[in-house]
């Protein structure tokens, strides 16, 4: 069996497992007799399954594309134009802009968000970008949204931990309360995006002075404040 045949079989298996998963969920919910607590747990398990399956499907499908001689393996496609951008910012800081808001996180960090940030950082380095490493850092997560665009009202219900967990070991040491400080901000905007900035903790005063100064928000995050 060739590698491509194995990959296609795995894709078929994942899709079939997804069908079985949803069928089981419908069977359990049939008649409306399931306790709300059990229904919630079952939905959470189903969501976890689909997150993991979607990531694996994405990786498998990106490996192949039509070529002159048929479908041939190729490097993974870049996500930078689709999901966001990574750029140097300020005093050797790093800025990540996600073209989406943080997802809900009731029980666990969303795997797709961690994977997306990893992909963006990988793409940035492959294009010659250099990532900083901070011994003590400040992580600022600033969501921009309007009233109709937001879908989670409370900061403690947002999956921001996926961001810090993805940066550990790569841009910061394994964090503790003295290594990484975190600020969650919210800004009124017509664009529903999430700005993530990692900076040296010693520069926190400079960052917030600039953030609260007389600068347009879009210009601030593009670094046009120097």
C-alpha cells in the first residue's frame, strides 16, 4: 500500500467516524429524555472529536494537490493570508493578528487555535523572520469587535489559554506567575479581529503608554507610531 493510499484510507476513516459520532449523538438525544448535564458532556466530547479530526484532515488534504502527473505530495499550504499575520513590532516585540475572535472555552483549550498560531509562526520563520525569546514577558490579547460581532461576553469564558500554551517553550520558557503576565483587552471596532502582542515585561509601561495615547488603533498595530 502506497503512502497516498494510506492517507486516502485515513481520510475515509475519519469521515466515517464522524458520521458514527453524530449518529450516536442523535440516538442519545432521541425523545428528549437525556439529562441536560449528560447532554452537555456528550456535546463537549463530540466537539473535541471533531476538533482533532478536522486538524488531521486539514494536514492530510494539504499534502496533496493536482499536478501534471496526477496528485503528488507537496509542502503544507501557507495560512498567513487566510488566518492572520505575524510581524515584528515595537522594541523587538512580536505581533500576531488573527482574522477571528477567540473561541469559547468552557473545559479545555481549543486545539484549532493552537494549531493555527503554530502554523503562522512556522510560516513566519520559513520566510526568514526571527522570533524573539523572552525570559520574562507580557502577553497582551486585544480583541477588536462590535456589539453584533462579538459572541462571548465574559473574558473568563474565552479560549485565551491556547495562545499562551502555544508560545511556551518557543518564545517564552515554560511559564509560571513570575515568567508570563497576561492582559486581556477589548476594543470597539468594526473589524472582528484579535491582536496578540508578546513583549518583554520590562517594556509593559511603554506598550500601554503607546496603546492609550493619541494614536489610531490600526496605525498602532501596524507599528506606525515611532
